[in-house]
């Protein structure tokens, strides 16, 4: 029922079905069913026969369709109710018949595939693989699933009772059974309007004729459509649509690409620019809505402003002179006070969404993006996950202040905190695992800003379903029931228990005669001093450079040699060598790790498992692979997330074998590695990946995180950076000259694809 060009999008879908001779329509309903039923009725006004099936509980995309057409044995067309499209459904049906398969998927190409289900197809259209909402490194194509399917009715017999999804459940199951699924890239327009940015784009596209839909009303002037009862005293620029009974007062301006809903009012001096105003909304004298959306029944008072990409929810009020900043969301029924500038989302009176939230962390500059009240709300959201919240911070005063605000938020929602104070992030990760259903946060300064690391109950990054719950709690904060206020819990001995866990997992040997220089500020110095004592390693803090050194910079613990820290690649190869040489079998590494790891694995009859480097993919899959540290088996997700544990393991293996670090480094295979960065707009990432895969089809490819090409003289990898609009190119070969040539060749190919 969301309006596009002043018509509910469902009307466009019904008209498209009728245009292609599809008369019998079943609509599955779950949310607000009465609104849709009252509007569409029996479908006769559209020339259709419409009936309805209601879901008492959500059944998923496949479950709802099975529920709607149970027992039907003909061909079923499935189309999403929140898309705007003019696809040729007749051509789609013809392609389905020609394929002689039981399932055909309608596909399209988009510039930003990250929010969709990516579909990998063979040259003949056969579906090879599904990737549901991939990370940037898994965007192997810009071809996505549109939610448009043609199915033989009996296929739905495989859908069990309860929630079940097409792309996540049914289609992968059919592929595993050897069923042939066909994908067709359809010509025409398609836009999923479930996203606000895409919704605004759909409005503009409809007004500019980029999608074949019927805009309501008569064309008063070229590109200006008006419905009955409109009163226009101001200026209207093309293209625009003005709904029935709307008022454009003298002196008001309706800018190009604007939609003014039915019974809405644009008072004298008000101004719209590429704006969408829903039914019954008033834009007061001198107010302006610029590239934004104002929901049904909202009221924008005199001289107020709503800026680009913002949205004002239904029945909300923006009082006199208030400003709703770019990209800000105002939830339904809220009030933006007079004269205030709103720079963050408004979900409840006086509350904002806060700083930038990433998987596993929150970032922002204190007193700019990250206000103290934002940290307090984040604490409340962490508390809403259930269980205690473990909190620690670096010694920076700003980190201490943010941690205190987090604590207050946790207590306010009725949960307790475990306060570690100034500590190390590794210790905070461990402390979270000591408490059932706990969550945690570690606060540290990062350049001019702050980073809050969000910790899940296993000590890893907070991702997946628990992160989504946190986001929902931030967007729609609720007060805790029962009136309980949390308290800080006393914690003692956590450092000793952590060191017991580290040294209890790693098999150690007496370290007499081994000296180590420790370069670390407090509290890392005290913790690592205690660790060295337990390992029987003599620890100094100054003097001549030692063969073995521990350096701590910005809470990162790094192994060093003769005054220089080992780079990440060398340390990884060193760890792998010691692991395989001790009888280790499987080692999880990021996809761009040095290629000599496979050489080491073959030498010792081991195996390297390459996993996506970015996002939750690495940690989640690494948890499934245990590692034997000598005394205990732990999961490799935990191993790779704890630098102190890894350093302890390396020191213990060196001590056990009697090697100096210099001797161990000398035994490592030489690897010649080149890394290049190529700027790449986000919207071209999927296209570049698809074309790279097509161009390398005759060579051996690995599609884990980006495109890794295995060549006779080395390997080369192209993967999206994930944090910025760029591709990262990695190349390795038997000599540096060849590695540079491989990297330059792939980089040039990426540049050519960007220009094509």
C-alpha cells in the first residue's frame, strides 16, 4: 500500500498481471490485511479475480505460497508485493516453458547487490549458486534475485510446515537434490521499494517515465499530472503529480520530481524539491521539504525544514523553525521541538540513534557523532540482550567517560554490569565468556575518534541475529519492566583466571635461558609481565635489542625481533609453520593470507582452510574448526581473535623446539607478495566481479571472498575492500618481479572494466 506517484504499488502489480493475461490472483496477507482487502476487494475493478490467504504467523516466502496454493498442480507465478516493475511476464513465461524445468527465477542486474540475493548462473542460464545478502567480498555478480518465480505446483510439496524461504531454504535444497533451476535476466525496470533510498528512486523513475506505469490524473501540462479537486495558486515544475483535493497555495513551489498526496496542503511560501508528501499532510508557510519524505497525516509547521534523504513518519509534527537533518528518520507520532536541529534519528521524545554502527563495533567522535547520551542508549540496548554486560576501557580519559555512560544505560534497563576498568581488550573478551548470556563492550580511542568494540557471549564480535536485536533496540528503545535498576558487580581475579586459561591451553616447556624484552604501557605491561613469569621467560623492559620482543601499540600485542615488530603476514606464516611442524592438521586463515601456507601444509600433510576475511564470515566458520594448543582444543575463531593467546602459543613452540626467533624466521619459506589498491565505486563492485569471473573461466578460480585465480607461477586475488569504495589486489609468485606483473595485470583489468 506504499504510494508511488500517489498510487499504492500493489495497483501497479495488479495492472501488470492483467496486461499479461494473468487473471486469477491470490494475495497472501500477514501485516494489516484489512487495509489491502478493503482497497483491492474482489479485484473486479482491475479485471481480475482476487482471493486472499491470511497468515496467522509468518510462514516465510515459500511457506506463504505453499499455504496459498496447496494442492495446485499447474504453473504458479510468484511476484513480490513491494517491488515496482514493468517486466515482460509473457516473455518470462515463454523462457520458463523453453527451459523445460520446474523452476525459473526472474533476475536483474543492479549497481549495489549487497542488500539482495546474488544468483550465480552458468552461460546456459542454469543456476549454480545462491548468496543471500552477501558481504562485499562475496559479491561475485551484479545479477540478483527479484523475487519473481515460475514454479510447477508440485515443487511446493517439498515446503514443510512452518517458516520456510525460497532463496534461503527451498532453492538450495532443490540444487542439492540435482534439480535444474533456470535463471532469466529480464529486460525492463525493477526496484525493490522496501528500502527508503530505493523508494525515493522509484518515485523519480515513475515521474520520468523510466518505468511503464499509469500515473493518476490528467496531464495539466507536459509532465504535470493532477487529480480532481486540486487547487493550484503557486508554481508547479515538471515532472510532478498532485493528488485529489490537494492545495498549492499562492507563493508555494512544487519542485521537479515531487509527489503531493491527496488532501495534502502546501501553504504560502512552502517549497518542495524532489519530495514525496503522503496523503493528508500539511507543509506550513515557508516550510521546505528537500529530497525527503513526509508520511501520512504529518504536520510541518512554519519555516521548518526536512533535508535530503530524511523521512518524517506518519502523524508526526515538525514544530516551527525545526530542522530535520540529512538522512534522519523521525518515527511515526513523534514531535521535533520548535527551533531544534535534529541530527540523529528520533524514535522517542529526546532520543537519537547515535553514531555509526558496524558489525562488531561502534565508531564516532566524542561530542560530535558520539554523544554521551548515545553511549547511554547503547548501554541500554546491550542490556536488552539479556544477561550481564562486561565493560572495559583503555586508559584514555574519553574512553573512561564513554564507558561510564554505557554503564549507566545498562543499569537503567535493569541489568548488571561487570566493571573491568582500565584493561586490555583480550581480557574483556575472556571476561564475557565467564557469564551466561552476557554481552560486552571495550572502549578505546582511535585517532581523533572513539571505537566501542561490541562483544558477544563467546567473546567474539557481536554479529548476526544478536546484532540485529541490538539495532532494533536502538531504533525502538523500550524501558525495562519491573522497575529494577542494575548494579555494578564486583569482579576479582579475572586477570589470574585469564592467564590460567591461556597457559592452561598452551603446552609449555621450561623457558630457562630465554629472554624477552617487553615494550608496553600499563595495563598491558603488568598482564604480560605475569604471563612471562608463568612461562618461565625472563622479561626486561630496556637494554639491548633482544631476539624476542613483545610490543604493545594501541592495545595490539605484536611479536618483534631486534627492535621491529613482525608484519601480519610474516607472523601468520610463522604461526602456521610452528603449528604444522608440531603435528597440527587444519588451520583456518583469511582468503588473502600468504600462498606459502599451502606449501607448508603439504610439507607436513596438513590443510589450509581459506575463509572470508571481512565481516562475520571468518569468525563464524573458524569457530567450527578446532585447534590443538598442546593442552586443550579450542575453536579457531577464539584463537585468531586473541592476540595474547597466539603470541603465547608461538613463544611456547619456540621454547619447546629450542629455537630462537631468528632461527625460526630463517626456516620460513620465502614469499614474494605485492598488494595494490584500485578505487572502485560501490555501484560497480558487482559488475567488476561478474566480468572478472567470466574472463577467468578457463582457469582455476576460488570464490570465497573476492576472485582468487590460481596460476602456474603464483596466484592473484581481487576482493572488495569492504570498508571503502576500492578493490584490493594481492599477488604472490616465486619472485617479486612476477608478483608485481600479476598484480599490475589484474589491476589493469579492473581499471578497464571500470571504464567499459
